[in-house]
């Protein structure tokens, strides 16, 4: 078997793993961007569309027991490939599903496959960092955002030519297959990834440790912060700040752009200052920036506060994934499930607070969520980023192609 070590091996494995992250963002962005067309074709109301989205999230959140078993039996490489293939099949099914009763289990199956791929690809990213003693996870998460953007651009381009959902999903499926083909050769093998899966990985599921629960807490409140900004920033600018219809959508744009830019840079921050400091400082910046924006009011202070959230929250989930992977696949699966739960519960929590009090207080809970991440991060034993060149060279793995 040929072997690939050193910088060339790292780049090869990194781009293969990045293809998985881009794959997931592109697949999700593709079908969500056609929700209006699916709504019309299936004759759905707003409540039924909401239930459809909830079915996807519920499938992802409930996938934890299955993911834990599959990670032990298949390893992250095989599970990545299998779950990605399932997502292509689900996209094809959504293109032709005839009614709402069949659409619900199809979307739920999509959520389960998303949960599997999410854990498996983050396990690959964590294994990559440990095997080569180099940071990469934040940039990998940036490619997920790039996949979402690519899906939106493809949707815009295809819909100018044809309104056919099957045609659109066929083109997207072909691109997804190309991404999966590109990802396969450089992924770490089961033996290589198992070497970074924690020193005491068990064959059977065990109760989570206190550290795992702390990591899950940080992940849940971190995803609450991210998800709530995407769902409520535009409405806050419009209804509370009284921004114009042109300016109000800029809230999501500011958060997304700052998060993407920060994730492209965050791996250098992690190498220089360590994961713990990046998470603590970043989440504190998000909390303080948003709190000051809510206090000051006005369009410009609000947009600056939203930018602080994008900047500060960008590296939280990548760092938590890496730390969770160091405690084994069960810990990673549980932390990922708690993150999905936070992503689902966050927008609903903000809506409940806004209904009971005000949207300003609802957004204040987002700042409080970021602050909880800061406080939790002080209790988590983060990976040691101290590097020695000789150790890094010795840790570069022999490459196997399977």
C-alpha cells in the first residue's frame, strides 16, 4: 500500500474531510432552499412545514443511540461514506415523494443520516488533528458554511432555468456524488482514527462522565447562540430596532460572514492560544457584544453586536467537537446530540420569552447562553496544544487506502 505522511498527507486528509463537511452543508441547503416548491407541490400549510422541519431535527437528535453503535462497529470512515450515500438517496426520494405522509418519514430519515454524518465527519476531523498534531477543525466547519452558500447559489441558478424540483435535485445529487468520490481516498482508516478515539474506548455504551456532560452543556448553549441569531436577528432588527426592510436581513448576513471569516482564522488562534482560551474569550466577546448592542439600541450598534456574536461563537463548536472526540465515540455522539437539541430548542426558547415578555429580553437570553459557555469552558479540561516538531513528525500516520 502506498503511504503518505508529513504536510502532503495532512493536506490530502484535510481536503477529503473538508469535502464531507461541504457535502453536508450542500445537501441540507439544497432541500431546505426548495421548501416553498415542496410546500406548493404537497399542498402544505405553515404548520405542516414547521412539523416537516421538526421531523428532520428530531431524527438528528434521536440518532444518538444508533450513531454510538455504528461508530463502534464501522468506524468514522465507513460511517461517513454510508451516511453520505444515504443522504443522496434521501434527496432523490424528496424529489418525487407524492404526499405529506411519506414526506415526514423521508425527512426524518434525512435527520438520522445527518446525525450519523455529523458525528463521523467530526470524528475524522479530530483524528486528523491528533494524527498530524495540527489544527484544522475550524476551517473544516467553514467549508460546511461554504456548502450552504453553494447550495443557495445553485438553487438560484437552476430556478432561473426551470422550476422542476426533480431536475434540481438530480443536478445536486450528481455534485454530491462527486464530492463523496473526492472525499473517499484521503479519509483516515478505522485503525488510524481509532488511535485518536480516546485511551479507554469501550465496546459497550457507558454512562457519560462529568467532563462529557460539561462538553455537552457548552455545545448545547453554543448552538443555541448560533441558531437563535439565524432565526431571530432579522425580526429583532425589524420590530425592535425599526430597521428598514432592506437593512433588516443584514443581521443574518453580518453573523454569517463574520462566522465564516473567523472560522478560516480560528485554527491559528487555537494553535497560538489553545482551545480553552479561544472558547472562553470568544464566547465572552459574543455575550458582551450582544448585551451592549441590546442596551445601546440603534441599527449600527445592533449590527456590530451581531458581528461580535459571529466572531466570538465561530470557534466554539469546532473546539468542543475536538475535545469530545478525545473522550471516545460515545462522548462525541452524545455531545453532538446535545448540540442538535440546543439548535432545535434555542429558537423556540427565544420565541417563548419574546411572547411572555419582549423580543429584547428574548435576545438577552442569547447573550446569557454565550455567557454560560464561557463559565462552562473554565471547568473543561481542553486538549493541550503544546507542540514539539519531533513529536509532530513522529505522529504522522502511514496512509492506507481502503
